[in-house]
C-alpha cells in the first residue's frame, strides 16, 4: 500500500436504520415493532425499514404490498424529511467538534478524516466510540462506524457490527481483511458485477487479487483498474468536505396509477415547480433533464435530453420533460414520475450545495 494511505485515519459513520430509528424515537409506541417508513400495504415503496422489519425480509425500495406480505404486522408511517434533516444537522455538528474534514454522503452517513483532529486524540477507534456515544446521548439514536486507512475499507467495516457497533481495520490487517471478504460485500460492486465475477470464478477478495490487471481491464473495462487497486488496499480518495452535487431530483408516487398523458403533465408541472424552487435556492444550473417513469408493473424507464445551455427555469425544465414524456408511448399505467437535473454548473462554480431528493 502507498505510504500516504497508511498514515490516514478515516472513520465512516452510518446511522442505524436512520429514518425508522427517528420515527421510533419520536413515538415510543413504535419501539421494538416492525416499521416501514414510506409506502403502504396497498401502494408505494418502502424508504426505510426498522431492524425488526428487516428480520422478515423487508428492505428499502421494496413495494409496500410485498413488504406487508413478508411481514403482516408491519406498521407503515409517512416519511418526515424535514425532521430527518433536522436530526442530521445535529449529528453533523457533533462530527465538526472533532474535525472539519467531514464528507456527508447522505443524511445518515459521512466520512471523517481524523488523522489530525481537534481533540488531539491519536486513536481513531476511540474517537469513533466517543462520537457514537454522543450521538446516542445527545440525539437519541444509535450509529455504527468503520475505521481504517482509507474510505473504501472504512465504508465496508461500518457494516460489520451493525447495529450500534464498530470495527477497526488496522493498516497491517487491511490486505488480509480484503482477501477474506466476500466479493458481494465490496462497496460499489452490485449484483450485476457480482454475477459477472462469479462467472470468472471470483468469489472472494483473494480470488479478485489473483487476477491480473490486464484481465480485469479486459473484462471490466475502466472499472478493472479500480478493482485491481482496491483489493490491494489502494484507494487514495481524500475526504472532501465540499462534496459537489452531481444531480438534483424530485419525484412523486401517486395514490392511483395514471393512464393519461394529460394527467401526467399536470403532475409533472407540480414536480417541476418543486424542483425549480430548490434549484434556485441553491443557485444551481444544469444542462441535462432526465424523466423517470415507473410503471404499474414496477419496471422503471428513464429518458434524458442534454441542452446546449444551462437552465434552472421551471418552464424550460417542464418543456423538456414534456418532450421526453411524448418521446414514446406509455406501455403501462404510471405509478411514479420524477425529474432530475444533472450535468450541473457546480464543477465550474465550485458551489457548495446540498443533495436533494424528494419523495411523497
């Protein structure tokens, strides 16, 4: 491993079932019960599930119908994103008591570089334990942590002793840790890539490490070099406090499926208005508009168009979304519509912005 990595002390903090934990904290009657945030037993999609619900196979992105089928006693509650943002701010304030090198990934997780920290504590493991203790005492929910020499290993380690635990992978343990790891637990390797790796006899980190760089680049294109490096503990990405947003999105799941483009246009206008408000608040511009369509059979389709200029105006967003809507005929009734603006000007202006995603 590079010397630079061996001196770095990275913590990945991940809140335990964040949305569900906040709901159980605010409503003691929900504690210890299987809970789903979002969706319902007849419609919608689960945004988050409590650990009690996960025992029955309920998970995020699952339809409410399937979740209820898996767990007949499942309790559904609507999401309260303003409340989750409020709690997230409290947690980030705790992070900044230790370091200014905090890179939020979402409302419920972040990287912290504590190589040099405000407490002068040389032990990243002790810092992680103290942060988790403060989150529990000052906020009221639990968090898990992974501690290691780089972001990649710390991210994987934070999953090891969930919920309410932590795992440290010291510099001399990194290579063995990665070699023994099931390939599907490598952060960033999804189901499709996992299946491809299985095809090539790659089931563990050790199997991955046995493949040459040329082999991996031949079969996995640009990702090949990344896989070659990470299994050797090489991941030089720094913790970036001013993480640049790559997209802003708003979407709406409907109580009744839509069968007419006229009704869809009415809903798209509402979504475009919501998106415009947030875009202008953070002074973001973008060139690419993407329309997301989820059909009644739960298949999802996206259609995109890149303009020759930056936009933020609702009218232009809606005009482009309308063009994308009529690009092809609907194959089924529609249960969800969403609009995403990406290819943003943040790379040019280096504006510090917030990732936005709205679900209803």
